[in-house]
């Protein structure tokens, strides 16, 4: 689309930035890019316009340098006008800043300005706006830079008054990361202010307008004694025109953070000059005094930034980053509360947080990156198994309640990963035949078998009117006690706080070298829930581990009845519903969990957000969350496993396998991790590895359903159809619904639709029965497969009925496959409606599928050129196996046989991807055999030998009594 056309189609709600108002006309327009040079005082835009020769105002459609087409003016500033423009060379929108003619005619000023821009351009960081070039065209000098679609902080403050502390910290943390990159290059900004900081629609924050920046090694755009900058946000030393270093920027960060959180400036006065004088002479009023609800820890960080003497501030941007990250909990954080004063409430409120680690992993059945944060020193991963705490208090509320909280606190050390206690009980009851009591002795047996290095045991007992807690770390192999600790709690409300201290001390034993200041800060970071809710949560976890999904759901809901603010219980429910295939309910519970994310530890936040993105099929964001998780906590196997699944959904199979193997390397006997490697190896077309890993998983647990799926695919790929059928029959005993889909997929792979029909009909009845296993998603998917079988048999009317049932039942679950079959059956209108829904999705996969549907419709109407265009556009959005397959069909129809040969060869090479065409872990291997039919057709078109062999290969996949017109045609062509 040409720039002018694109402007006509722009959504007027985009770029919901503050109005850049032209005071001379009294009109304003939303500005998706606000540069820091735009003045904000009354009449300032009119003054700026007067300073600019009217001939320099560029009208929309103006072309600069034969390359930059002006779309709209965004604002006027002291340096010139800022425009939104379209760069024809790189085919994207940019921001273009035209330098005022009176400034551009001053050679010395222009040269200095160029030097400053060169300083800014050398800063390569995602939180700093990118400067592309300084250019001249027709006597107009201008700068090209990145176009940011978002709002500046001044606009956010104008709209909201102030921001929640967590949001303000996130914004300024990103600002600090950008400034750190600048400071590392020896560049200080000197003109930070809310108008120079923008946040785009994805939450990325960028620092802009380094027009006053200077190098620490040389002069800038100043003269001796000159004071440059924005008066309201100057540091005291800047106001005194003294020599500046990076600590000047830190003062301004404090000013902005103060304003974001309180909604007011710390040095309020009757004029900007008066305010400036106050900050050179007085300390700012504490934020906590302005608003008692603001945590003192945040107030202290801001106060240190605002010290009048630079020597008393943070001495580097990295020190400030560390302080903000501690406030955010991005440094290791505790999950235990301090004792509350007596009489707070009848129900004792305590600090608790439960291990959503296992939950996140279960989402994907063993399921971004802001910046690397290194732990104080690297440490080899340590796996620990937490034994049951011995409870001698006589109070059952402590039974099974302390372990998950203690385990999560131990995991505050990034190198520590807790072994799944549910899996440990399964091993204990199964292979070891030792029951389910996970005491110290039994925990050692499990640890030895599973390769866990450390066992941790603990106890709680009465001590006068209070309680005593103990714990010890034991080398699982030798039984040697590595260290032990104890702590006391004055009352029941102090137990979990005491447990936090106990965990901190035990982490030291395991090798945690986190700075002491950070450890102290950990005790200030907590969530609160009732002890009874914590106990109910532990019961829910045990039920989940035992595979009692429906009972676990009830227990999670019980925990929420006791504490409606228990975020991790919502996350637990979300995971349960996700595993049951009830994605909509899972997404809703994740949303509820996210409302309480401020009560979670850092690991929990990453896991919960990542789980939400997986449930809502947003793999890009899931990858971002889990990448950051494993970057900060490299021993987090659930993070590696979840990250692998995110990569799988993005078709990045190489990375998926890498991450899956990282998890497996830490826990080599973990069943889901073996199954995951098998799944990803299948998708990569490495069927021998897939079979090996699937068998390893089933040897450890013969009831692990998805391993049978990978095993069946490997057997089909080897032509062992009877063995695959047997594997699927074994699967039926574990998961009847998945088995029905797999068996029908095998029947259609072999062009035996008559066999597929009863399997699918029985499967649908099972999926829709009023049982806990009811799954409308699964039933809708089977209705689509039923329609495939009916179309293969020539029963178009029946097929359309099945498709209508599928879309009426759960349209979102079958948008692409249903649309594809509607197109095949000539129901263009219905196909187009579903394709339209796909095209509105933000993710590339669904948008690519929408283009595939458009191509399928064009191909059916004998319009191969239009079909090719749509299929190519689909591949540009997202490279899929089905997209290449359909593109090959279109090339054959157009007589472009060489191009078709390339696409078909790719389909054969990537046959593993055909097992899951929809990237939804739903068997689709039935699509692959047709590749050889079209290879035969293409070789005929090339008038090349080998067509007969291709047809015979295709027929070799099929049963003798195949009921498929494609089989009949291939038989005729093969002879």
C-alpha cells in the first residue's frame, strides 16, 4: 500500500499520544511520536512557528531527497519541526526532524549539533531511540530517526495524574537501562524529562532527544557558564552550570520517578526559577510523607537520587538499576512475611506463596529478554528434593503447608531447582514400592534413583507459647549432613516469616552468595494469604500431582474461598483447565492471577505471565517471559521446558530441542521432559530420536499419553502401521479422546475414511458427555476430521453439516481447518468469514492461515496467479508446512513446475511438521502422503521420469480398498 493510501486506512485511535497542539490555530491532533524538543508552555508552538520560515513547513506528500515522503507534522520545537514520514527505501514509517533554517545556517552550531547526534547514534540499545542519519535536501537539513507509536510520560501524567508504583518502576527501570548504554559510551543526556521518554503500545520505553547530550571526554553544545536543559528537571549542579557527570542524569531520574508516583513535583514553587533555587538549597520532602501508602523502600531510593550533593547519590546508573530491581523483586526475593501486630484480624494473615513452578510446566506437559542480569557469581545448578516437614505441634494446619513455601524460598537462589514433589511420590509408590510418605529416608531413595543431589528435611514443633523450626541439607548419595539451621516463631502468625529466615540461611549452605543487602531486602518482599488457604493450596497440589484433576480444581477453589487474593491459586486453576483442553477458562483464571501479580515472587510472575501467554496462544510473549526467567534462574527446568514449548509454537524447532534437553540434563529421569524431546524431534523429522525418547518416557511411566503420540508418528513414518495402531490402542486406555483423534488420523493417512467415521463419532460422544473429561474443543476438532472423511467419500452435504456443528460448538478451536474445508467444498462465504477472524489475530500464524484460505479459494476458482500471490504472502508472514504444500499445488496449476518442485521437496524434507500442521498438538500426519501425489503430477508437467515412482510411493501409504478419489487418480496415472 502506498503511503497516501495507508494514511487513509489508518485507525484514528492509534498513536493515542498527548495532543501536540498548535496554539495559533487552537487545534490539536493525536501524536504517535512526541519528541523532547516540543515546548509545552502556552503559546510556545506559536512562538516556534514564528521562528521557522514559513517556507520550511512541509506539507503532506512532500518528498525529501527522493526518498522521504511527509505524512503529517507531529509538532514544533525549539530546534525545528518534527514529521511522520515514509522512507521509500526501507519501506517503513520514520520520524523526521527538520532543523530550523536560522540554526542550520550557523556552521559552528550545525557542526556541534552533528557531533552531538553522532554521540546519540552510537548508542545501540532498545530503550534508546534510534538515530538513522543527518541529511540535507534542497537546502533543508533534517535528521531521520525511529518512529515510536506510543505516548510520552507527560501525556500519561496528564491523563492519569499519577501511576501505580510498580508501573512507574518498570518505566524508569527501562529508562535506566537505556541510559546505562549511553553512559557506557561516555554520553550523558542532560535534558531528561517526561516529554523525552516514550512508551510504545507494547510497553517498550525509549529515551529520546539527545540534542543536549555531551561526551564525558569532551565539550558539548555549551559555552562556559552557560546553563542548558529544561529548568523543571535540572540537577542542582546543572543549574549552577558546573561540570556534569552521569550522576546529574540520576538526579533527574529521581525527579521523574517522584512525579510519576506522587503526581506532584518534589520542589513545587511559584515559578520554575524558584523551584530550581529550592533544589540547590533544600532536600525534597519524602515521598512517604506526601503519601503514606508509598513504601518506604521506594521513597528511600528516590531520596538518594535527589541528594543535592552528587557524592551522596548513587554513584553510577548500574547502582540505581540494582536498587530498582530489588524494589521490583528481580533480585532474589523471599516469600515470607514479618509477624503482624496482634489483633490485626481474627484470621491470622501471613506471608505465603506457593510453587507455581510445577504449574507452569504442566501447562505444556513439560512445557523475552529485557537484558541479561548476572548473579554475583555463576554456580552449577543444584537440584533439591524437599522431604515432608515433620509436624509435632498437634495442629494439622501445618501438615503439608510449609513445604511449597519453603521450596519456593530456596529457589530464590537462581542456581537452585526443586524437584517435583508430586513426581517424587509417584516414584516412591511405583518403582520403589514405598508408599507415599516422603520422609527423609524415602526422599533419599527417590533422590538417588532420580539423580537429585540434595535432600532437605525439616520439622516444626511447639516451643513454649511459640514454635521452633529446623531444617537440614543432606547429600543424597552419601547421607552426609551439609548444614542445618533452626529458627523460632513467637506465635502462629510468625511461623512462615521464621521459615523465610530458615530458608535464607540454608541457601548459604548450598552456596548462595547473594549480597547481604539483597537478602535483607528479600524479607521486605512478601505476599499474604491465610494459613488455612495455604494449607488448602498444598492439598490441591498433592491432588494435582496424584493426577486427580477434578479434585485438585475443587481444592484450588477452596483455597480461593479462604483467600480471594491468592494469585498462585488462580494460576493453579488456570493450569488445570489448560491441561483439560478448556483454554478459555484457563485464560480467564490466568487473568485473575495477573490481578494479584504484585503478591508473587519474581519466579512466580514470570511463570504466571508465561503460562497466560501459552494458554492464549501468544508464543512470542511466552518466549519473552520464559527467556527472562531462565536467564535469571538458569536451573529452572520448568522455565526451560516452557520456553521450549514456546519455541515449538513459533516453529523454531532447533531452539525448542535445545531448551528441552537443558531441562532433561538436569532431570534425566523426568517423564514429561523425555516426551517433550520426542515431540520436538518428531516435528524436526528425526523419527529415530523421537521413538527413542518416547520409549524412554513410557518405560518410566506407561500411562504418559503424549509419548504414545510421538511413538505412533515414528512408527507411521517407518511404515509400521499395525504397530502404530497398537500404540494408539494403548493410548486409548489412558486418554480415549486423544487416541480417537490419533486413530482417525492414521485411518485418513491410509485413505480409509470408512474406518475413521465410527472412531470419530465415538470420540465426539465421549468429548461431549457430561463428565469431567468433557471438552468442546476436542469435539469440534473431531467434527472437522469427520468432515474430511466425508469429503473423501464424496459426501459433501454430510461434510458441510459436520463443519457447521464444529463451528457452532467451538469456532475458535477450528478456524483454519474448518475454513480450509469450507473452501474445498465451495462454501466461499463461510470460508471468508472464518479467514477474516484469523486475519484479525495479532499472532503471525493465524494471519498467515488467513492468506492460505484466500489462496485456496482462488485456486479452486482456477485463479492460480492470485492463489500464488496469497500463498507467498502467507509464507512471508509465517513459514508453514501447509502453506508450502498449497503453494506447490498453485504452481502446478500455473505450469510453474520448477517452482513447484522446490516447494514439494521442502515438504518432503520437513515431513515432521506435517504431524502437527496446526501447531496445536493435534495429529495431522494424514496431510503428508499427498505430497507424493503432487510430486507425480509435477514430474509429469516437467516431462521428467520418475512420475510413476512418485505415484507408487503415494499408493504405498494407502490401504488396498482405499476410498479416495486421489488414490484412484494416482493408480490410473501410475500405469
